[in-house]
C-alpha cells in the first residue's frame, strides 16, 4: 500500500499519501508537476495485476470515465494501462460520501433530496447516452462537495456496450441494498438498473431508512426480487403523494414499467417541482398487485417500441402508431376483440411472469442451500478496533500490515479483504490493515507517578485527538457541539483544558465541532452554473486570459516548460481539458512553452597540431536516466574528466570527449566509467 508513497509516476505524478482503499485498487493523493495541481491516482493492487478479470474491470473503468465529460461525474486526466502500475489519474475531490451525509442528517427534506437526485440523474443520463451503465450506484460511490455539488465515482464494474465482455458472475456484482432485481437474479442489465438504484437512494433520503433489510446479503437480494417496500408516506406522512409516486415508479421490479431513462425520471421531477400537489397514478408493480380483469377500469400502461424490446414512454409516437395500425387492421377484418382473444393471453402472460419470479427466488434459495449452506455474509469491520472484531465475530483475522492514518485511530481496522457482505465460509480468514494512528509528537516526560497533563489537541481532527489520548493512555469522552470558528470534525477545546494536571482516573471531555449552527431554510440549494471549457492550445498567455474571461473563467497558475514543437510563449496544456463542463469562476492553470530545450554544446575541436585522445561513450542504455556522471581517470586514480551528461541529448549519437595532451603521458591507462560503473579502458599511444 505504501510502496508508492514518495515515488513519481511517469516523471509527473508525485504520490504523497493514501486516501482510499477499495476492493481492487488503492487511491492516492498526488501532485501533478506539469499542471501544478493536486490529483487523485487510482492504482490497481499488485495482487490483481496478473488477474485477467480484475485487469478487465480496471480497464473497463478507465474506458468508461475517459468517454465521459460532465460536471456530476469525476473528471479523469490521464490513464496508464501498461507497465508495472496500472493507474487512472482523476480530479482530487475534497468532500464526503452521500452515505456519510445521509447517516449524519437522517431523513432529508424533499427539496434537498431532489437537489441531489437531479444531479445524479444528469450524470447518469450523460453516461447512458454513451452506452455506459454504472451498475453500482449507491450513496457510498457519490461524493458531496461543500457547495452541494454531486460527483459520481467508481465506474469499476461499469458495462460498456461498445466493449462488453460481461460474464454471468459479473451480472450480480454490486452492493446488495441498492442492486436491481435483474442484477440480484443474474439477468442482463441495462440503464434501467441504474434507475432502480437511484430510486432506492431517493427512498432512503426521504424516509431515513433502506427499503429492504435482512440479516444476510442473500436475504436482501431475495427481497429485491420479490418483496414490496413499505410505502414512503407510511414512514414519513408529510411526504407529498406525487413524490411517493415518483420514488415507487423508479423502484418497479419489472424494468419495462420502470422509468425508461434518466431523462424521463427528471421530467416527472420537474412536473412535481412545478406543482407539488400533482399525482401520477402509475401502474402498480405486478408482483403483488394484479388487477381484477373483469371489473377493473381501463389501465394506461407504457408500451414497447416495436422490434426493440425496450419499453417506450406512455403516449409516445411509437406506441400510438402501433395502436393505430392494430385498430385499422381490426376495422378491416370486421372483428371485435373477444375476451378469449384479448384477456386470456394477458392472464397467461401475467401468470407465467409470476411463476418465473417464484422460480427465480426458489432457484436462488436452492442454489444457496445446495452449494453454500455453510456460507455467511462477511461482516463490516472497517472502523472497528481489531480486538473488538476478534471478540465479536467468529473469524480468523490476519493483520496484513499496520500503517499510519489520520482518519482512523490506533488499533482500528482501515481495510478488510473480503469486503463486507461477501459470502464466505464460517471461520474463514479475513485479512485486515490496522491503523497505527497519525504521526504525533512525543509523549511528555511525566516524572510524577499517577499524574499526567492534558495534551493540546485544539483544532486537531477527531482521529488525531483520539490517537494522542490513547498514546498517552488518558481516559477521554467525545462530545459534539456547533462552532462558527472551528471546522467541522476538529477539536474545539477540552475539559479540563490543555496543560492541566490530571490524575490517572480523570476522564477528559473532548469537544468536537459539528460545524456552524444550522438555520432553518426551505430554499433549495442554488444550482451551480457551468460553461464549456475552451481550447487554449497555442494561445499566448494574454490571449488565454482574455478567452477565459469571455467564458466566465479565471486564469490560475502559469508555469513554463520546454517543448520541442510549440513555440516559446504559447500554451502547451491547460488544467481542464477542452469541451469539459466546468463551473463559472473556476481558475484554470496553464503551462507556457519555453521553446525547445537547449542542446549542450560539444567540446571545441582541437588545433590540428595537438595530440588528442578521443573517448567515445554509448549512452543508449541510460536513456531513461535524467542525467549520468561520466568520469575519466588514470589507472592510478588521477581524475582527468568528471561531468554530468544528459543522455536525452545524445539519443541519436554517441557521446565523445577529447583529452588534452598535457593531461596524460604515452602509455597511460585511462579508465572510463558511468555512474561509477566501468565501461572502457584506453591505453594512450603516441600520435603519428
């Protein structure tokens, strides 16, 4: 995990720290030396480098996000799928997951929930239009910025219609509380699977709870296939009926009667926001509610686009045209539809669908009982203290390593393998990485036995404060309170205050800031205005500044570098790629060309009557080095020549040097070395 820290990838990205650990990759914070900015670098774990399936998933993610350019999807700057490290360079996002925000706030207001859902749907609409299905939409993979902007991340199991190599085992990949029924059943997935997951997220935001919960992942998956959720208005009676209709429409078990696109979902939200009293009266999900065919009124359901197998929106031209053609044929034939011709096929179809769903559920149960009866869901132990996890769960915990962490206190687990909810055998091994706590100052020398002093942890993070108190073996208690001065999650003060002498039995209260005290407001968050990033290539600095200003953007840091083809004074690169969506007022960094890099001047030619010795050195094997030390000494150790040489300047020719006659005598043995490694010996001869 830490082997990359301090290293530079591609002579550009300096890795500084670990900021995330996933199932197949580590995420590092890094500094881009060329564009002078902080980035996030996602590197495939070493143990998966030779695994074709994980390489494929990682490649899929890189293909997916490089095809995307939208303000609600994490930006990608660079991809490397060759060499010793497979990595993706992305924008560094300073925020929290939507899941963390939901856990903190509980049920959200309708306005806030829709503000977030609209952004998620806009990002998915962009991806779906390009043939990309995320397949793992959950609040854990959605980052919330401080200004309320949403960013969708982790396209690790995305399916690309252009590069589809999906297997049966892939179809069920995803987080069980948010996967669609077709994913839980192992059926083919499409964009409507993502729609279902967004419906689950909207349900959770509006009610403060998940629609389907059970003791095991398998039981939750079965509920996704066959159970109906409790109505949101039964949990939160203040919810408008129209918003409940929208939520349940997105969560329909049958993809054919779910929203068929993110755009259709957004259209209903727009209608609701324009008139919160609106209701939609959608067709009930057929799993539990089958209408009485003799007495029920006419139901207007969504149709199927002819020949496509994909449902069309209700009332679409395709459906209307098909209905008109069928009506015309019936009029020509002079026949009226009978109960036998009209309803029996529908009854048979509904009955068959119901039987298929029952068989799917029974198949899942039978398969689990036959082949995995001794398997259980792997517990989530991330954030737990290792000893507590050992006491609470009957598994063998193997510590892979211990690393410093600002987020987790000493002794807490920061990573586990297998991941939570993975089906594993009882008493299996769970490999964990344990925090050693953040690096902190040395413990004070308390010479008096039985006494200690309260450490100064004001403005430190919660994790840093806890680590320090644990290091000094001081009993503590955490309490939170609002603060306008101290950033959320950091220490306001302690009681007793820092420096006070305390006994071994004293418990110190650490007050953590919960941020500024919130004021009640019904106004929805203001949506951020975005513009399309212009192309600044080959512009002068002044022209680039003017272009940015005309597009409601600002010029940020300006750095300079050599370039072989772009003339001096013109833009080489920009921090945001052209045609990307970017917020108004964003500062854009640029790199200005210094022109071609100067070539080292060779040593001057000697006078014709001078006796010279020419030493030729092949630098081709050192072409990856920034510079090498070329040394020439006599056999006795006298230094004749010692110089740093840049191999790049001699990639098309040998490096030659000539020695003055005063520096040697005939018969002298000259030793040539590069970086201390012997490459040649020459015996000086008298010139003729």
